[in-house]
């Protein structure tokens, strides 16, 4: 349940995220934790993600760079 009605692009993002996570099963007896594989100590940082996304040799779709600084995100 969302605190407000989602905008069309937000709703589309939620649908995409749900599709990616639909087959994930969490289990009570297994410790679940995130690992950020782009950092040697596995700690996420916005700076590290930005550096990866804007690096000339980053193995990603260069069209994604347009979304790095999404103008529709509120301050």
C-alpha cells in the first residue's frame, strides 16, 4: 500500500521490480543480507554507484546513463 497514488512512470517501475522479484522466496532459518559486488568491502555508496555508471568502460547499456540524475525525483 502506497502513501499516495503513483505516477505512471512509478507504477511502471513497481511492475518491473515485482516481475524481477516474483520468484524470490525468503526463508526464516537463512540469514539474508545484501552484498555490493562493486566494492572490495561490499559496502554500497552512492558515490561508488555513480562512478561505476559514469565510467567510460562500464559494461552496461549506455542508455541507462540518462537515468543517473533523474530530473523527476523530488529534492
